[in-house]
C-alpha cells in the first residue's frame, strides 16, 4: 500500500489516513539525532531547506560530528553564521570548530586518519576474484601496504602528500633516503617486496598519481615542501565533533573516496550526521551506502527534487524514500515529478455500495461480492495523496513520518 504504511489510527484501510493541518512546525518536528535517523527534504524553497539543515546541526551541535557534502554556497554562508542564528547553542559549545573545503579552499588531507587497510581499499577497491585484473590489483595492494609500512615505521601519519613523495622515489633513492634509519632486516624485506613482481611498484606509482589527480583542485592540492599538513578530514572532524563542509560539484571520484572515509568511521563505531545537499550521488559508492538499510549513522538529504540526487532512477528514488524515518515534500512543479512522492505516500481502499436493481453498474471494482439482497459492494485502491495534490501545496508541505506512521498535509510550514 506504499512505502509509508498506514497505521489505521484514522479509520483503517478504508480511510485516507491523512492528517490535515493549517500549519506545521517542521523545525520542531526534527529529531535530536540521539539515535540513528534518516531525514529528507525536497522542494524549491531553499530557505526552508537551509533552516532544516541548520536546526539539525543545532540538534547535534557539540554532541557528534557533522559532515555536509554540498554544491550550495548559500548554505555555507548560513552555516558560517550559525552563532548568529543559534547564539545559545553556540555559547554552550564554544569549542566546536568549522572548516569549509572546496575549489577555493582545497585544504583537505586525503588518507589522514585512515587505517592502512582502508587506504588500500580506497585506491584498489575490491573486485571479483574471477576478474582478469584480480591478481594484478592484489599484487599492487601488497606493494602499497609496504609503502604505508615505511610511513608507520617512521612515525609519520598517513596522508596523500607523504605517499606521493614515497612512490615517486626510485628504489635506490628510497633505500638511501627513507630506509636508512629503519631496522636493516625490515628495510631489506620492504625493498625486496617492492621489487618483486616485475616492477609492480611502477604501476603503484602511476595509480597513486592518478588517484591524486582525481582529487586535485577539488578538495586537495599538492603541498610545497615547506607547507605543513592541515589535518583536515572527515575522520578528524567527526572525532573532534566539529562541522566540516565539502563542496563537490559533479565529482564522482571524490564521492567514492569519501565513501572510504565513512567506512573507516563505521569500523570504529563513530556517530555523526551526514548532510547531502544539492549534489547527485548516482553511480557512486556513496549512493550504495545511502541505499543501504543498515546505515549506522544519521543522514539528512536535501535537494530540489529526489530525481536530481539519484539521476531519475525510479527504483533508487523509491528505495531511498522508503528508508527515510521522515520526509518533507514541498510544492512540486509538475505531476510527473510528484509521482514518486505519491507512490511513497501509498494507497488506501475505498468501499462503494450500489443498489442492484436490474443491471447494476460496478464502475469502481477491483473485486465485488454481494451482501444483503439487491446490493453490491465494490472496493478500489486510491492514491492517499495524488500527484496533482503535490502540485497544489503552495507554501505548505506534506510531512511523512515513518516513526509515528503518520502523513500530514499542512497548508503552511
């Protein structure tokens, strides 16, 4: 009967089961995110969407990390002014920092805070064992582990700049410059492993450089020798319970990498809120996470249309809506866009009774059975909220609350 199932609170299946209100306090309705919650807001009213995001940040502020992936400079301006909008919350947790990463501020530190295994997976994603490339990828992964072992033995935190430096040294340079202070037996083992496999280390060099190029100029830039690490990453921001925004305009490779950092956080049972605003995730590893039914972290998805997030894939749009604990849908511009929201709201059964005198018409009939002599009962499914109704919301909204099994139409929000 739809993604949002009727509770029967307002009359059961034969009732439309929709609450109609003059107004609805969306900000007061938002959860405190003390447990995992998945919320979505779709519509063209950016102010309301921003208000929902800021209120969600306020509800988490100082208690867990907040990561905002976006393509929306106006949202960043609002987040920077958080202290002005929520002065009491800000004063209570003055130690909460903010960092805003993007093309104009590419200060991100890829790989920083990740384990060696997650770094290997980020650069060499798991592939099927039957793939012709499996053995080559496995061998490259082993070489990469040895480069990471050098950094570990040196006591140097993993980051992309350090790794690029190492892989671009030839073996003799590596031995004389980077392995001279390492235990001789360990140094021989590492150089032997790097040289094994017909110069696989050269392929790893190419792969690391190619990986870096996908991130360069978007969230990261290669440092000069005298520039220090910024230590900016999703992992450090979440652990410090701070706010990190990352502008990602149409960069699937960046989203794939960020998915790897999220894996690291999940490995360590870290709680955080992931906000997605005005970006498409279709075809990325992040999309796979957002469509998983067992995400151990909270999400808030915000966009003009769910179609833009999942590239008009009806199956994935429906799947995402079905995973939400709460959804706010503002006025839609056309019934075609509204169809997926109508389907999410589900259907209800209406019963019709007609007198059976002579030849009785059964215009509304899925199945029919006679009851009492001379009468016919027929039933038919109807949309709980039709696509056309979504186009006539005006300044109102539909609020689908899976947590309380309610659907509300509000004339004002």
